[in-house]
């Protein structure tokens, strides 16, 4: 809600330095967790356990942890194929999420580091690679 208001305020502002302020202090500084809460939580839920049979879990997801780089493709281009997550079959639709490459890195690393507590991380290079080799 606050972000929406700030965004509207910045859009109406004539002063370009205010727009710059909006860009740097509002959208770029979101943490991985904040990005998750903004762009993913509606489906995957706050605890990242999803909704069984409809939205797959990302916490303790064998599918996600087997190849976290695959999540980059999910986020950039969406996904609508049959997948099996922790023995449960999902065939629903994840629409592409419109966030920057840096934000993809942050949100996936949040899911690795904080949600799943594993060592693996993805990098900006990985996101660029996925974009180029779609
Ligand atoms: C509108 C609902 C929706 C939103 C929003 C959404 N997803 Fe998904 N996501 C899905 C669905 C549905 C699937 C399963 C798609 C399929 O059946 O092929 C999925 C699959 C996935 C998978 C692979 C399966 C797994 O659980 O391991 C990952 C990882 C994932 N999403 C991450 C994200 C992230 C990160 C975001 C936010 C940046 C996000 N999703 C936003 C609905 C959503």
C-alpha cells in the first residue's frame, strides 16, 4: 500500500530527481524477502509451503532444490507444464513475474538462503544466461 502511494507520488512529480529517488530508494532496495512478499506470496504463501495440488511449495521442494537455476526460467518466462514436487503432481499456470534480473537473483537467493537454508546461490550471470539461452 505504501509502495503504491509512493509510486503514484513519484509518477506525478515533475522534478526528475524525485523520479530518480523513487527508482533508487523504493524499488531497488527491496530485499529478497520483500520481493517474495510482493510478487510470490499470493500463490506460494508466506511460509513458502504453497497450496497442495495447486501451488507447489518452494520450502523443502525437491524440484526447486534439485536445480535452483530452473527457478530463473520459471520467474522470467512463467511455467505451465506438468511437474512433480515432493511426489505431488502440479499442472497449473505460473505467469511470468515482471521483475528485474537483479531482483530475480535476490528473490531466488532469499529462497535458498533463508527459506531452505542451503549453501547454493545463483548469480546475475546465471539470469543473463537463461535470458540468452531461453
Ligand atoms: C499466480 C500464482 C503464482 C505466482 C504469483 C508465482 N508462482 Fe511460482 N508457481 C506457480 C505455479 C502454479 C507453479 C507450478 C507450475 C506448473 O504446474 O508447471 C509454480 C512453480 C514455481 C516453482 C517451481 C516448483 C517448485 O515449487 O519448486 C518455483 C521455484 C516458483 N514457482 C517460484 C516462484 C517465485 C520465486 C515467484 C515470485 C517471484 C513465483 N513463483 C510467483 C504459481 C505462481
